[in-house]
């Protein structure tokens, strides 16, 4: 039907669960007070504003009005471009599993909850400091970041995502731009290593930023007159101002990075640069447009999208006609289309011709929506066949209708031509934005190949990243690659500097976290120009006000410190949050060496870093999978978390699980793994662990092995890992068990 669920039942199966009833009651009480209703019947009659005492008639009037209101409310309409989900690829841990999905998704691993928390407290200086630790382009990214973080914001399942990008922009324009926040102080390095970076775009500048802070000597070689790469040359000014980008770029000068502009790197001078440097990072952008290979593609009026965008941005505007077709569905296509819209005048027309569906467009969702809002016609499932000309000048495009067929290697349904569906689209200009290519030649480009994830080419200490590695992508991906390459170089030199510091800890307790998660709070209104006011190159989106940015920041749920989504979405309350004291345990291995001699060796460390942990109660769980649907990890809480049972009989009936016997002075926990039974008992100050193979006494404070007795001749090893896990789960079960 095109609508999202709008019933109370569908609401309580989402995060917040039964706790949302509190807000329902508050709002209902307020509505009763607003119309001075004495009871439900009186409320129905007064809400209808009808002069009748017929409750049924008034109820029907209210219902019809509500239906009309829902039809007009965008919040209830399904998104035809993208169905949001906060699921990430991160695995779900048996214990510690809390991690903010926005951070999981951010290519620069920014401490998003940290800087949003300080913004909510009005401490913009500290918020800016946190941003600058992992993002050298806060002002630029506050304007053009494709904010993948917002697509994974936990608030999506309540109302709308937190406006993370807009908060960053506000902090950048206040604390960072005014130098209230400071970049990290550069470290001193003995025998400074030389790093050469080819390309002064977002990726190269990002790498230089972190290396300079770590104490390296950095030189950048840039072919163009200005730094900034594609962000500087082609992103339209209604999205990104020169002021924003150049304020971010000048930060590199403060760090002593040397930039050589108009320096074209070729095969010969590349070898010289490599010889003079300890490390090289190739961060050249994908700045060559892919060619459209159909008849007529060389005619006058077929314009390179990057040339078009750069010419317009630099003010070198020529007459392009008033009917422009952009071919393609990526970000460059959207920028070209929205720029063309501002040039064709009120009588002009701009088309986006795309052979797949809108849902399959690789462009940012916001850019697609903006293009549609501005009246640009998106012709999906349409492919150009040939460009028709008169006197070698474009006059039209012959297109065919497409349909989706079998999936290709990327898993997308392949578009297929529908026979006999050709039609002609009259246009003056065709801009084929069908992709961009990496244009960099060192003679043997096979040497530039890199293994997935390590960025190092076939040449030792020569790295490649950004568009040069992944193809045309976003600025934030390029910045992330630059940071990761910098960290590899830093680690290789043994420098004590981490480009991703630990997240900020916040002074919130369980009641605060839970209270935030049982309320819906709508996002503030984004200050943007109406579509009718966009026939110019003014910034479309303005900066939030101070009041709005603090209000918006307070919507953040601080998911880096508390999650428990699985506990609120379970209709049977089968998932349970329990509290532990974070601790580290030494994992030991006891080995029988003969002559009744047992040696104990350290195997490693097992750490519990998080206070809040999750149990699954097998007696209540019907394995409906609702917790899997909303868990931000890739796991299944009802399967992956410790499953406990409340009765001996239910525990006896399964092959895997835990059961606690809550003795008065000697609590015991039983564990079954693949049917094998183990027991951990607290006796006095120590623990006793036993199963059919071994009995061991463990120190109560550390669970280190005190002594061990092997019950079978063919068993000669014992590790305390299982006992440590059982002791932690015992803490959770002790919080579940109550006296009669």
C-alpha cells in the first residue's frame, strides 16, 4: 500500500517496546486536558467538534480525519528510493557487543557520539577537538559528506536519524573555524621519515594531516593550481563553498606540509620521488570521464560532465541551450543535472536518463531527492541508443525502454532492452556522466595493484588509496583511506600515535539510557531553500541555529555506551540486560607433565570491557527473530548470546545452555555445551569448576588456577576460559533470581 506500519502493535515491536506506552499515556492525558474531557466518550465527542452526543458518529469523524492526516504525513510514507536499516556487517559478540552503528559505518571512524554529546552540553570546543582527531575536513564534510552514519542511526527505528552532518557543520563553523578547537599538537620524531603524496585531494591531504601530526615530513605533488581535488574543482557551490574547503586545506599549512602545485607526476619523476622518499602514497583522483560509445557521441553539444561542472564553478559560463539530458545515475550525474537546472531558466527542461531504476542509482539518496524536488525529470529504465544530430549538432537522443532481468555479478538485476520501444527525446545538450576513470601512468601500472585491505602496491612502501584504488567514490571514503594508509606507515615506523583515539566516556547511568530509549523525539526542521527558490547558486541548506543544534544533539542515544535494543523489541521479554564490573582475566592452561606434576602457563587475557551485557532466557524465547531484525550487528541475539533457563527441567531438555542453582551460601551455575555438562560453584572465597574430565579450584578474585585434578588418564590439559565465562554469566543470573 506504500505506507509504513502506523499501529500501536507495530510500534511496540520496534525499539522502545512496551516502554513506549509511557509516552502514549502522557500524550493522551495532554489531549484530554486540552479539551477538558471527563472520560473517553466525552473525549471522542469533543475531539470531533460536532454538535451531537452520538459517540459512534463522532468516532467515525475522528477516524476519517486521522486517515486524511496520515495520508498527508511524509513520516508514514515508505521511501521508494531506500528502505533504511541500521544493520551492519559487524559480528555479534558473546559478551561485549555495544558499538555505535554510526561509527561502524563511518570511513574515518569518528567518535560521533562523543562530539555530539559535547555539543548537546554546549561544549563546542571539546566537540571540535574530537572531530579534528579523526577528520581533517570538518567544514567540508559538514556540507557534502554522504553521511552513511545517518543511514545507520539507531533513531531510524524510532523517528528520524540524528542530523549528524548538520551538527558537525555547526561545530566546524563556530568552534573550529574560529580556532576555539585546536588540531592535535604534532609529535617530535628523531630522524624524520620522508613521505611523498601524489595528489592533493581529500585522500592525499588526509594522509598528510595524520602523518604530519605523527611527526613525519610530508610533501604533496599536485597537478592542478589548487588543493582539494574534485571537491575543489567540480562540486557545485550550492553544495560546497570555496571558503569551507580552503579553511580546511589551510590547516595542513599549519602542520608544515609542503604542497607543490602544478606538478604533473609522470613515469620518470615518479621514480625520482620514490627514490627520495621513505614512503609514497598515490592518492590521485578519478578525474577522467568515461566515454559514451554510441553513434553521435562526438557531436557538438555532447559535453564532458567534469568539464561542464568545472567551467560553471569557475564562472566560465557559455550558452548550453535549454534542454539538457544527463545520462547516468551517480553523484556526478546529480551534480550535473542540478547545475543544469540552474542554467536553463524557467522555460528549460533537464532530464536524467538512467537504464536501471531509481532504487538502483548509486548516487546519494539526498541528491536524488533534491533533483526530483527541483523538477528534474528522472527517466528510469531508459537507455540511450544513439545521439541524433543536424550539421554535427545535437538535436535529440533515441532511447529505448528497459526492464530488469537476471542479476549480474554485483547482485543487481541486469537491465534488458524491451523490443520495439524506441522513442526520441529532443535535447540541445547531452552530458554523459556514466563513470570516471583513474588516469595515472608510471609505465608498468601492474605494479600499482594492491591486495584488498592493505593498500600497499607491488612496490614496497608505496601505497595507493582513494579513487586510485577503489574507483570514483565519495570524499569521506577517500579521507578514510588516507587515514588508514597513514596509520599503516605510522605503525611500520613504530611511532606511538593512533589516528583513532578511544571514544569519550559519558557520565550516564542505566536509567538515563533506558529513559532515552522509550521516547520518540522528532528531528528539528532542516533550514533549506524551497525548490522554487533554487534557480541560483546559493547554498541550498543553511546552518542550524544554536538552539536547534543543541536540541538535535540531545536526540542522540549514545549507542557507543548502551544498546539493549534486543531487550525492548522482544514481545516475550526473553532478552535481559544485566550489569557487570568490567575486568580482565588471565587465561591459563594447566598441563599434566607426568609424575603427577602439573604446570600452569598463561595463554592470554580475556577482557570484559562493557558494563551492560545480554542474556537470552530460553523459557520465554520463541525464536521469532525480531531481535535479529533490529540488532545493529549482523548476528542473532537469541542464538549468539548466552541462553539461560529458569528451571532444571527446561535446562535438562536442551544440549546447550546455562542454569543456576541459587544456593544460600554456595551458588552454582551449570553449563551444557553440545550435551557435555560442566559446573562452577562458589565455595567460600574460591570457585570449584568440574566436569567429567577435570576438577579445578580457582582463586575467587581472578579465577586463576589454584590446583587441578584430572579424572581421566587420557585427559592432561585444562583451561580456565570456560570457568571465567560461567562466572560472568553467574553475575547475570544472580540479578535474575529472586527469593519467593
